[in-house]
């Protein structure tokens, strides 16, 4: 990771390391101040004006500086093949922006691609042969239909889901409950690298974070949050996969379940989901029929490809194109753009104004800028 990239990301790591600042508060601070460094530089009074920030926490934020752990993390990243995608980056998954507590940033190994066709497939770690076979077949079918299979790279169903998608030459995304330097389970190290070759492995945990039990429910909200729907293949009544299904429902995503043997306790959880309204799945077509309209909506409204955008916008100068490509659907503060692009603030302000006048960039309160997709494509936002 180049030094200028480290400098840009350092405030993100510092603010994330403040005791008491979780994902909810981080996002509120970002919404209020635009960038992490502006939040760190804000007065105690301004910080205390943010919902959920007490006077005591405001004082802690104001006094917080780079820690040894943050320094080590950035140094480790600089020597790794991994990258960081922040909430304000254009390639941050649009679907994750919709959940109440998106991670401030993700560690990414590989390419997440367009997340508008993601489908999560999860299930039992100690799956039966029926569960493994069904998962592999279903994910091969999904991959041939150009769906990206999302799972947690755990033993059992998760591993079969990734392997099924890869076997069909498709894309898959693994969401870890540990850091990239602590791959879990260790026998999936080769799978970890195979997934990154055509898809991505992501996590919100630091590089050296271990697979702590409490990490996995946290990880599960990302699996469901980055996907249009979640398919549960095999699950007992107390399975962690049911947590993922519940989170999917809370995130207003579709929930699917594959029926199993009525005499097997590993089918009890999936059958319970079906009784509660989850769509029964026998093949990939059952999923596609349910998701067809959702896929269309997201492809049009949320994560339109950069190429599609560039083909449908008015002519731009080289400078305008450079600025436009640095923007995405989530508002970015002008100071962040200055640092990212290395432009003079006055010149950048003039370019942003021209893009606003062309109707392809929108400015919101606090000098925040984002792509104005609606007018360009005639989409009702």
C-alpha cells in the first residue's frame, strides 16, 4: 500500500480504534463531518452534538491519536496484497450501504465486482452428504445464471457453496469471521486464494484477528447484507445459519430454504424457515423467479457499472472525467476528493460545479458530492 494511500486511510483506522465508537456511531460521525479526519479534528462541543456521542466520549475522540495497534496494522497492510474499501469509496457495495450498521471499511482480497447479483448460500458446518451435494449443484446452477455466490468459507455447506460456483467458472465472495492473516478453517487456505482469483474475500476484522466465536454473528450480517437474498441449505434449530436468515429478513432481503429429510435434525431449521414463510427452493430457477424484479431494480438504481454510466452521460473534459470517476452513489466530502485526486481546492470546486450543471453530480449539505444517477438514466430515485 503506497504511503499516500496509508495517509488517506490512517484517519479511518484511528477513528475506528476509539473505544466506544462502533459502526453506528462511526457512520453518524461520517454523516455529520464528512470525513474521519474532520471528525477527529472537531471540537468537543461539535462532537457532542452527534446523536449517541456523550460529552465523555466526545472528549475521548478529541484526544485519541494513532495507537501502536493502528501503526502495526497499516504497516502490515503496506506489505500485503490486500486493499481497503471505505464507506465513501465508489466500489463500496451499494447493498451494504442499506443496512443499519455497515462496516466503515472492508478489507478486500480480489475484486468484489458488481454486487447487484449476489446471493448468499449458507448452512451446516457438519453437513450431510445430501446437504453438500445439493449445495454444490445449486451453486453451479446459480453461477451459470451469472449470480455471484456469497458464503462464509466455513466447513460444510459454505465450502461446498464456494466450490460449486468455482466449478462452474463463476464468481463467489467469501466473508470471513477473522482477519486475512488468520484464515479459518486453515484447510481452506487454498480455497481462500482460489476465490480471490475470480471473486473476492472480504472481512471487517483486522489482519491478525482470530476466529473468535463472537465474530461470526457479526460476520453473518455482512453475508446477508451484501446479498439480495439468503438460501439456507441445512440447519438445525440452533444453527448460526438461522441467524443469517433472520438478519436477511430484518434487512428486507429475501429468505429461501432447501427442504431436507423430515427425520433429520439438520433439516429442522430449514423446515422451520419454510413454515415461517421462506420460499422453498428445489433449484436455482426457484430463486431467480423470486429475485428477477429485485435484480432489475438494483442494476438500474444502485450499482450501475462505470462503463454504463460513462456511455450515458454528456461529454466531459479530461479533468471532469477524472473527478467524476472518483465519485460514487455515497456522498464524499470535498476535502476527501482533494486528498484523493491531489487537486487544488479551487479548481476542484469549479469542476464539481460544472458537473452539477450538467446534471450528473449532486451536492448535499456539508459540501458532500455524489453521482446523480437518476436524471442520467431516467430512473425514479
